[in-house]
C-alpha cells in the first residue's frame, strides 16, 4: 500500500526538541530528520521570606515577530509550554528548541485564586530573558513571589465562653462565619 499526498511528519524523543517536516510523498521515499537536543531551564520559586512556593506555574513566553508584547509560547498543537513547581518550589522546563525566550512565574499561593482577571506574573518578579542553544542548560533561574496579602491580627478577646474557650473565624467577607480554631 503506497502513501501518497502531502504529509506532516513529527518526531519526538525525551530530552530533544520536537522535529517536524511537511513533505509531499510519492512512491518510496527516505526521509532523515535531525533531532536537536533540547534546552533546559531550572530554578526555584520562593516567597520574600525564602519559603518555597509549591504549585506555582512557570510559563515560557516569546515575542512574536514584529510584536512588542510577550505571549505564551505554544507548541504546534497549541499546548502552552509550562511547568509546575514541586513542594520545594523547584521546577524544570526541558526540550526547548534553540531560540530566545522569556520565563515568568505565576502563583496562586497555595491554591488561593489569582488576582482579578486571572493569573498574573508577579510584579516584583518580572520575566527573565534567556537565549538557549541546543542542549544548553540554564540553572538557578529563580523567582521571588510577593508575600502581600499576608498580615497579622493583634488584639484582646473579651467575653470568653463559659469553659474559657475562644472561637476564632477567619474568612472572606462573602462567606458565612464558621469557626476554624478553638
């Protein structure tokens, strides 16, 4: 059975940048695709107090030709190139084709919703710009996330319950009160 027509051929291998070719195929044909060792970016996301930020998303951004803004870099099948930090705040992006990239961190700070309008890059942790060659590794591309929103409560509780217990409830304004600690 012969395969004729115009075909898209993609080759993937762990640790290598995806290689693709559009080719008209008629009859017997021998094709060689060169695989390029992918670049790697590693780093850590921490708070201003150096505590790890688990579950932060590290996004890869690129400047489109002729554009002045950065957009999320996507693969040919439309998937964003991104990684998520582990419990220690560490991340690893790999298989990046040679080129110029910007890498940024997005945090939902322990699962809390991101700011209005969706996730944003941390204001005090702007994207870092990198040029990657085949097989090159950039280590220690670290980000510091703001700890804004954190605060403290100070005061005196009067009128404790008969057994001496005090109920404490911390909640968003639009949720009904429910004690979290006693």
